[in-house]
């Protein structure tokens, strides 16, 4: 399967994977901001029924080679997409599930200590619009409800990590969120491991992502012989850019052989 660089899949549709490619690709999909529209809080996102149907059908058509690649933990993904369960990389690579029948397994021990949790919680508590999401293996500080706090919050968190001299941690700036996680795992290296295992092995990985934490996957794709698409903005290494999560959902519907033009 040969793909050329594209800017807008809506105007270069022939360059995207098509239904005939299903048996040769592995679909790897970020969730928030990629297949789901972003929302005010992580809990308020909505999963269209048509998307759930597309994912279920594509999981079957790819013989199981479809995985969600998310910052959310796998049990949160299960709750979000219930009753659908899918292979998944969760917590930015901290855990993985290779098939729907397997349990989620941790890949790395948490590097988030009590002192860091306490200091970050104190910084988040200064504004009721800031939401702290403790994922065990990482901390996500959401400020979509308090965008005026962005600069101050980023400065405070950087100072906290520097104060603790936590050399094994990294701070990532995403869409209205600051993520603190170990440098010892990432979505990219988790995808590299995933692609060694059936049913993903010997397929062309096709990744779609939208944010800072997805950059490690785009960097990994060339050595895997894969292709990738970003959403709403160009990310280095992407072969093209979808205009919105809705356009991604429409493409997934077309991969199923349906008319995706009316997909929500």
C-alpha cells in the first residue's frame, strides 16, 4: 500500500486507506480530540453510536488489529465505549491490552511520588476551574475551564518538578492540559511493542492522533513502515491532516463500506 503526503483528506480521499486495504493494516487511534470531540471536562465527552458501530465492525474486519492509543486508562476507555471492548494502549503507554479477552497489564511502575501529588494538587486547588486527574502512572492537570490560568499553571508545575529534581519525569503541554509522566514510557514505544504481537505484527500501522503526547508515535512510524495522520493541525511526521474528529469518524465509516458523509 503506497500513500503520498496529503494536506486535507477531504480533498485527497484516494490517498487514505480504503476498504480494500483492511486486511493489510493495523488501525491505531488516539481518542480525545481524534475520534471524539473534545469537551469541557474528560467525563463529559460523548461517543456517537455510529462511531461505536464503526469501531466494532473494523475490529472484526481487521481480525482484531485495531487498538485505541490513549492517555486515558484502559478501564476508563471500557467505561466510555461500553459495551465495546477493544485492544488498547492506556495511560500514554503505561498499560496495554493486546486483545479484548486479555486483561489490561501494566508496562511500567508508577514514577509519581506522594510529594509530587501533594504539590500538584495544591497548585490545582487554587482555582475551581482546574481539574486534577490522577491516573496513577501520570498526572493530568486540565485547565479548559480556567484558560486564564495557563501561563501561571505551567510555570508552577515546572517549578514543582524542578524543585523535586525529578529527572525521570517529563512535563507535556497538550490542549488545555499539562501532563506529568515518567520518561520511561510513551505512546510511541508502546506502539513499537504492540506491533511485535499478533494480530498487529506484519501489518502496516495506520495511526491517527492530534496532540503533544501523540508526537512520539509519529516519530516511531517510519521504522515500523507505517503512516500517520494528525487532526486539526499538522504534526511533524504526519502524512496528512484531518480537519476535525468528525472527518476521522466519517473516514472510519467509509472504511466499513458505508457512506460516511452523514456521520456525526
